[in-house]
């Protein structure tokens, strides 16, 4: 007979919850007093689209993969298991072919890119392992002498889903000399997200004529980027005592004084040279040195590429895509026209420039970001946050735009969809 009060209390709780749900729905349905932006489409790979390849025969790989899934909220279904003897710099093309067949067979269809959870092996015969996983092994991506190689269709593209568009999955290695270093790298990537850092791009022009070939474009790049991000040309073999390094591009076999600089979370840095991608035991500085100094992403060749700028990251392109809100993996990959011999290392999902701020005032609306992705957008409006949304116009955003202003705009909920990404409005 004492159960009745419990039932009454339960009914009251249910009634309170139902009342709150009704109030929440009413709030969503109520027309706003000013313009509210519910979405502004930005490029950027999502955690659910990244496959994480783990070598189950390598305890460090297993530990790195587990930490990465946890920190990035990557679904367990995205973990792709392989087995091979660890600790070698190079895989043969035959051994890799068997691995690639397995990976292709078990990779979920929604996966657009890969993270590799080891530093070795970093090479497959004459290809980097990141390019081999992206394209499959093919000698067309290699060069036995100073010749061009196969170009990447992903180069400087606007593709948000590379596998769906090009049937390739760009890859990046979470390379480190230890699990502890890998965790620090992952933590820097996570810390970078949406931080919109007030850093500087340093374009270092060295006295090494063979490796300084990218410097020919530095002056034009500074003019193009200066109002978006502070960009400085430094004519020296060394950059020292800088506290705001966001980008650092140079050309040398060895780069001194890295530890004197402070790299911001999400920073990208690399040196154009023949063998930076030889991560261990090479005669030139390993690209790992950049990550150990605090950068979040780097790049290096695993076999002699000669000094073709197209085989190395083009600073203006990587900066542009990164500043538009793409992830480190996307921006870096899109900046290399011939990536077959080059190794991408870092935290793939680092995305420091994500997010579009919006401010409504005096009947107007302003949207701003470090750099808005150029293209055609459809503007959709709705009386409630939940919809239905209807098209009310189109806008075209040109290169270099960081702010959009609408002086008079009716109160409503708005979203902006890139034309290439459009789905039916609700």
C-alpha cells in the first residue's frame, strides 16, 4: 500500500520532464528577434571520416591508436587492424600489396583518409608509406632520376571527400620516437582546434641555392597573405627566438636552433631537402625534429626527389587551405602536386582555424573568419531553428574574403551551404 506515493512522484517527474521538452520545442519554434546563423558550411575532415590503421604486432602502435581514438572521439569501427614486423624503415612492394588489399577490404565506406600509428616503416620501395596507402603502390609515383612523377588529382582541390571524389585516401603518420612523444603530438593537435592563433608565417630564404627554390615565390606570397596572417621573409639560414611560429618553411639539409622557437599548437614546418623523410639514421635532418621541437605537422622526402618544388609543399597553398578551416592532413596534402616520394607526418585532424563568428546588430548581420573558403553559397532561412529552411538567395565568396556584411536582413534563422555540398533543405 505504500507504492502509491512513489507512483505519484514518478508521474510528477515525468510531467516536469515533458513540460521542459515542450518549452524547449517552443523556444526552438519561436521566431528570433534578429538574424541567427545556425550553420556556415566550412571544409574540414571529421573524426568519423578518418580511419586509424594499427599494427597489432607493434605495442607502441597499439598504444598510440588507443590514445588517438580516445582523444579524438574516433569511432571504434574506424580502427583498421594489420600485422607486420615493426622497426623497419622499408616495406617491399609485395609485402605492402598484401597489407593494402586487407586494408581496402575492411575499411568502412565512409572513411575518406587514414592515420598511421607508427613511425617505421615510412617507405614502401620507392614510395613514401603515406602515399602508398593513399594511391596503392605504383612506380608512376616514383622517379629513378631527376624527373617528374605522377601528379595528384587532390592537389589544390576543393574536394571535401577525397575518396568519394578521387577514389584515394590521403594518409598521415602519427610519427614519433616514443608513445609519450606521440601523445604530446596528439595533444597539440587537439589543443589547436578552433584556437584561431595569432601566429606568424616565417618564410626563410637560405643561402643553400639548390634547396632554396621555394623562395622565388616568397615576395608574392607575402603580398597575398599579409592582411590575413602576419607573414615575414627572413633572409638567413636560421630562425631564432620567435615565440609565435605558425608556419615555418625553409630549405636546408639541417636546421639549427629549432628549440629556441615556440611553435603554436597546430603549427606546420618543413625543410626542402633530399631526405627529410628518412626519419631514422639518415645523413640529413629528420622531419621528426620539427615535431620534437613543437610543430604539429611536417613533411620530407623518403628517396631523392631532386629539387622540384612540385614534390614539396607549396607554402601559399598549404596556408590558404589551412586558414580556410581545413584540417592539417587536407591542407598539407593539397599543397603537394607530386607527393609519391614524400612522407606526411603529424596530427591529421588539427584544425586551428575552424569556425565562423557571427554578430547581429541594428538589423544587420556580420560573419567573419580568418579566411572564408571561396565559392558559391546558398543562403537559406527558416522561421525556427529546426526548419523548414528555404533558399532566399545566393552569394559568391572570392579569394581573400574574411568578412561578410548584410546591412539589412529580416529576423530569421539562417544557414549558408556551399553549392558543392548542398543537400535537400529541410
